[in-house]
C-alpha cells in the first residue's frame, strides 16, 4: 500500500472503499486499544445485537433500534461510534447534528432500507394525501423526511394505536411488519412493498421439522418474518423483546427466528438454556445479515483512531428527518417504552 500521510489520503480511501483498509498489527490488543480510545476521545460505542460477538463485548451499550436511538439521544459523549448499519448511524447523527458520528464501514446498508427509494415513495405518498405516514426506522433519512412518525419493531403497534381508529395510515417500508401490525390492531394500513432479505429467508418447513425434534422448544421470531413463519411463533417481538422473553420464559430450548448475531447475548444471559437458530430455506448462512457483519473489530479500531468514516448530512435533511423521529421518541417516552 502507498504511503499515507494526510487526512485527505484517508478520506480518499473512504470514498473508494467505504472503510479504512489498513492492516492492523495482529499482536495489538484491540480490546485494550479501543478502551483507551474511548477514554481519550470521550467516545461511546453503540452496538446492535446483530453485530459480531467481539463488537458486542466491547460496546458501551447494546440494544435494538429503539434502545439505540434513545441512547444516541441521551448520550453526553463527544463521539458516537455506531456498530450497526447506516440507517442507525444516520439516526444518531440526526439526533446529534453537532456531534461526530462514526460508522466502521459505510457499506453497511440494509436491504429493507434499499427497498424504499424516497423519490418513488413520494409519488405513492402524494397519491394518498389523507393518510398519515408511519415509517419503520429501517429506512434512509430521505424516507424519514417524507414521514409523519417513525417507529421500530418494539413500538410499532403502540405508535399505530396512538392514532384514532379511523385514521388512514400508510405503513412503510416493511410489508411483513405492516401486515403483522394490521393483524394485531385490526387496522387496514396501506403497505409499501418492502422486505428484509434476512428475515424472508427462513423456511417454514424446516422450522416445523425442528419443532418435531424439539417439541418443548419455544419459537421466538422477529416481526420482519413472513406471515406463515410468524404463525409458528410462540412470541413475536423486536430483538430486545425476544431476548427478554428468552430470559423470563421457563422453557429450556428456543428456536430463534431472526439474525444469528442475537444468539451471543442470549447464550451469555442464559447459559443453561439452548438456542437453536432457525434454518434458512437453502444451504447458505443467510440468517447472517451481510451488512451488519461488514463491521469488524479491526474496522472499529481504525475508525475510532482516525475518526473516519464519518456520517455527514445536509442541515435541511437533518431537520426534516428529525421531526418524525422525535415524535416517535416522545410517544415512546409517554408510554414508558
Ligand atoms: P430491532 O429493532 O428489533 O433491533 O430490529 C432491527 C433490524 O434491523 C431487524 O432486522
Ligand atoms: Fe436490514 Fe434485514 Fe440487515 Fe436488519 S437484518 S439491517 S432489516 S438487511
């Protein structure tokens, strides 16, 4: 690799690759180095449950999308290092426009977010001017700017129910979560046709076969899964909801129908219980989110050391996207969620 001397050189690498790709000395104790950088820079590391185990272990806070947004809103750190995907880091930046928000790899996108391009969604929204737009947080800032209220999987039902029963609603971008909320609430929200590639890959047939082999196992699923899979579940909820259920429920075995990263916390908090990842409908390891898993401990270390890649956004977009996020946080706080 050519000699690198200036900030501009680092920025060029980020533009080309999306992350700093220097090789890290393998004898370096990355855990100790990251702890040192946290203190030196007054930085906080926020991690989603789908991150690799090492990242979860070094994080100051691990949570679901709602917990992470709430933590991003309340932190007093100067630098927020987001070990998650782009829309999560973007949400942290929207809530903290004056803070530095870092994401170890800018390529950490989201298939669900990609399924809702703002320009197309605007045409759809404009055809339904009487509808309130509730948008799942797994979307771009451009989508958030076109929305009235944001929600996550842990507060979606409560947000929908906070509106009058006869209020017309558009729900975007996840059709599976939207359909599940329609079923739970008896509403008839108009659904955008988006989905998550990881949660749509689970095989109903293979879960049924697993259930035959483990008749006492509870099936716990994320609401981004398709309806036939959700119909098999004993509990449906956000990543935090699933974790809490596994902790409180007396069963000894659980079939886990969401991204496999969550098994790390489940096993850590419940060492005597068995967690079986639900199989995908083919032989690949598709229950790993390819975007979440782009972040590594090495990239996290480099990103903290060089304070790159950074999330930057135009003020106009920040202001437009902030309103519906704050509305969600206000409703959640009033309901103690
Ligand atoms: P949670 O809000 O449950 O953490 O879900 C985030 C996500 O990306 C699910 O695919
Ligand atoms: Fe997006 Fe699905 Fe990955 Fe979650 S698991 S970040 S919804 S692609």
